[in-house]
C-alpha cells in the first residue's frame, strides 16, 4: 500500500486570501476575510450556522462570485477564474457522486477530463481504492454503496487529480457517529501522507479539533480567531470564541487594580491576585467564561486557598455518567458544574473556580458576543 | 355489507366507464374491425394492401418527419433546459425563462397559420432577409413543405419537452453538477456527461409523448404543406371526406397505432434495461 501511494503526490499549494468580500443579492456575507493557508496544512473553518464558513469555501473554489478581494494560489489570483480552472478538488456533504456511473467512472472522471490514457486511469483508481480500503470496487454502481463507502469514493474522486488543495465541505455530517470517527482519522492520515493543503468546513468542534493543525473560528462573516487547537481552546481571543469553544458558564465580575495586584469580585466573593498571576485582565465590569469541568463544589465556609469561592445554591442535579452535573445559582446566574460528590438540590454550597482557568473579557464585549 | 359496498363502487365508476367505452373503446374496436373487413363482411387485408399501394410514400414521409422533429425538439429543448439550469448570465436566463413556454399555450392550428405567414415565399422571414439586404427578392423560396411541418412541430413541442426537462434538472442534487465543474469540466460537458444521463428517463417520456402528438396532428400538414407527399392524418381525412372509404382510412389508422407503439416499445425497453442494470 505504501508503494502504491508513493506514486501519488499531491504537493500542497499555498493559498493567500486577501480582503475577500462576498455578498448574496446585496447582503454582505463575508466582510473582508484575510487568511493564509500554508502548503500541506490542515485547516478547519469552524463557526455556527450562517457565519460564512461555507461561503468562504465555496468562494475559494469558484461557486460563489467574489465582490472584491483576491485568492492567490502560487502568487496567481484565481478569483476571476471559473471553477474548472482553479485546480482545487472538493468533497461535498451530499457525496455528489454521479449515480449513472460506476466507482471507476466516478473516480476516473477528472483524469478523463485531463485526457489521460485509460490504462493510467485504471491503475490510478486501483491505487486510490487500495488506499481507501475499497480494493476491487471498480465496477460497482455507486448507488449500491453504503454512506461511508460513498464518501470514500468521493474523497478518492477528489484526490485522483492530484490536487494541490483539497476542500472538504462538511464531508462527515451525513455519516453515522461510528463511521464518522473512523473517517476523521482516515482523512487526516491521507492528507498527511499526500501532503495536500486541506481546508475543512465543519460546525462540529470536536471534529475540527481532532483533525486540523489550525482552526479558523468565524463569526458573522469575519475571522474571530486563528490558531492551533490548543491556542483557541485555552486562550480564546474573544468572548464569542470562548463561548463557542464550550466555555458556556458566564459569571459577571468586577476587576480592580490594587497596589499589590488585582482584586476580582464575583457574587460577594473576592480574590486577590498578584500581578504575576493576573497579567492583563481588563479592569472594571467584566464577564468570565468557563467550562463545566473547571469549577467544583465545596462547603460554604471552605478556605479559598487562592481560588474564587462564590456562594451559591444547588437548583438541580442530573447524572450523565461518571460525575454528577449540577445547576447552581450563583452571582445571579445559573451555572453548570460537574462534581464527583453527591449533593441534594436546595443545599447551599460554594463554587470553587481556579482563576487561572477563567476567560475574562470586558462586559461590553461580552454583550456583543451574546 | 362488503358486497353492497362493491356494488356501490361499481355504480360510482359506471358513468366514467360508460363514457370511456362509448367514446373510446367502441370507436377503437369498430375501426380495428373495419380495417380488417372486406366489403362483403369477411376477414381480409385488402384495406391494408390498398393503403400500402396508395400511401407507402406518405407512411415513410410521416415517420421521417416525426423522427426528425423529435430529434430537433430534443436538441433545442436540451439547449434551453441546459441554459436555464447552468446559465450564469442572469439576464439571458431570466429572458429565456419568461419566453420559452409561450408556444405551449398556442393551438396547433394557430401555430400552423403563424408559420404560413412566416415561412411563405413572400412571408415575414424572407421579407425580413430581403429588407436587411441578406437576400435578393428573386432568391426567395417558400418553406411551406416538409421543412415547414418540421419547423412548426419543433416550435410547438420544444417548450413542452424543455419544461419537463428543466424541472427534472432543477430537481437534481446541484452538488453533482458542481463536482463536475470542480474537477475541470466545462458547463457543456457537465450538461452532456453528468446532468443529461441523470434525467434521460424524463427526456424519453417527453419525446415519446411528443412523438405521439405529432403523429396525430391534422391541421399542421394540411395548412403548412398542402401538396404530396403529406402525412397520414391528411390521407385519412381525405379517404373519408372525398370517398367515404372508411376501410382504407382505418387501415391507415392501424398503421399509425403501430408506429406509436414502436416508440412506446423503444421507451419501455430502455426502462427495462436500466432496471436490470441497476
């Protein structure tokens, strides 16, 4: 298999997107997006519905006309070119296989368009099928394949033309959970083996984190943050990114500079931090975002030991497995907390929140994100 | 209870059934029997022999006219439906979409009359060419012959075929067409190699229906091309109106049935090979 794949080389191409603007019938959808995609990288475009991630992908491959801006592939602006002249291969959410053709005809179509001899097409498709674990499927009708097999054929069809750039438009959304997991690893492994530049659109956070080297979080037609999965997860650049990456608990705070450092007040609790611990928190009214697993429950009179200890009341309890999940009312908000010990609803507790795991943003910015 | 319900059901469909029997089945059987009966009342193929002797040329002419018209209709309809589906110029697509259906609402007899004034020797088309200086008046020829019939049929049936075809193309998963362009196919190749094969059954149904319609039109061959050779509908009308010769007219009718059955069989056979293949 290794020998077969060595005959395929899809040296990845670099893409530079410069101030890209797209509008649908006068309504702006992308407001000047600028991004760089290095050769051979796997980038995930992540965002909620309507954020413009699919529009960005479709404008890259030429299905959506660009209002202004440039798409540079190898220093050539491809924005004015029709889709067939851009040399980018796309894998579609609906597979988009041609039902009147066999697997061989589907996968060999791009090569046939390039005038390759039949023997070469057959050999290339056989090698790709071997790589995708579908050896001997050449003469099958695509309508006789399962969802996972169809998506493999669609991937093979895109890879057959040795594209420098592979565009993936939510290719795993139509698959069931188990096959989706397998396909994540397969697509990632194939991308790394071939060295192709991949851009993957998804609204599934975990999928983006596990597959990509780099995440691009999009919000309302703009890039909200670009970074490695760790950067985006641990150091979100905005309240929106923090919330989108799963820090769904919101705690209103007051941050004040004191002589020795910073004082953070929340729901009657105060914690004093030295300047080393609280490097650049915004001062004044602020909002902290944190994940369910960051806080824990403690006794109302427990020792803070440097953590923020907010008094609260347990409102509800559920057991999703492993840990108990509590809804706690604290500082006027409902906060979700996972904790190993069992408490009864109605009990007064305090929320222990390590301050270094809070994502703190000015209150005005948080209002915008909401 | 169930028996009385069955009787009630029969009673309910009886008027419709009677209507079909009286207005369709009876005349059909009558003309079939009449085609195979000699003047003395016995079985004979005499009417067919006469029909063949007098009108074999017209049978051939009819088949050629209808097949050619169907082929041209398919070509123009594919061009229109393809432009509507894959066209990128909104002005062209919008204009075409607004205009292409109009001939659907014009009866054959009116279409034939329009073509008479358009295609005649001193008709609108030749006059326009002359006034544009593209042609000398002496060069003008009349197109009111087989070419006129084909032009009328194609003009009248194209919207129908294009309507069905555009509907089927619009129902396709657009990603299958985008995938083709993404891999490097031009719009024409996408239409011919990827879109049309997916809607071929619809195109065939539309063409078979058009084939049968064209076979049964009397007004167009009568008005557009009066002279010999002509189509079988005109011959049938002539046998009945001029000679009261129902036997020969019915024999020509049976031949028309057989020609349309041929088209239907071609369609069914295609459907069956497709089913066994998939």
